[in-house]
C-alpha cells in the first residue's frame, strides 16, 4: 500500500512538473536587460515591446511590434500560443496582440522606425489618433502589412 502511494505521488509530481514547465503565459520583459530576438537591440521602450510565446512555453521578446511581426515566420502559426504587446496607454503591461488595436503615426516613433503602437482598448487608440494623427488598423490588417515576401 505504501509502495503504491509512493508511485502515485512520484508520477503526480512528474506530471505537475512537465505541465507547469510548459505553461503558455506571458514572461515579463527585463527592460534594459533583455535583447530583441529579431534585431538583437536591448529592449528599453516599455510602450512598444512585444513577445511571442510558443505552445511549448518558450518566450521570444522584441523591442518593437514590427520586429515581432517579421519574426513570426520563424514558426508555423499553429506553434504560437500567444502574440503579446506592451499596451501603449499602460506602459509595460503585456496584452493579447490579436485583440489589440494598432496605430501607425509618425508622431509616435517606435524603436525600429515603423511608427507602430498597440493598444488594448480601441477607445484609447482613437483618442491618441485625434491628438497625433495617423491610421488605425486591426490585427488582421497588420498581419497583411507584414506578410512574408
């Protein structure tokens, strides 16, 4: 009886380890420390950073949304668990990029020169658009702009 209990406990512990080690969740970006997976620049801008997390739980960090968009072709789309971006209106807060609203505005330069900012809330994006000009686009249109050539 003790032996069976030990086996169940061991198997349970091993399963817990493997399930938790492959969690598909955001990984905090170390601003000023982490390097962009695509361009290798140090990530310092907490309003334009981005992240891809694969379904295996591996996180790839970017200094700009445009770097993430170009780098996404390194994987099959089915391998990607999360596309994340730093919400421009709430610096440092990572949000789901597939549900975000994007603003391209020369008045809001991004680290790689794409002038691309992401917003969790469309209303905040529209407010910034009124102040700075530019163009609002949704995720699917952004994917088309950064399509593989």
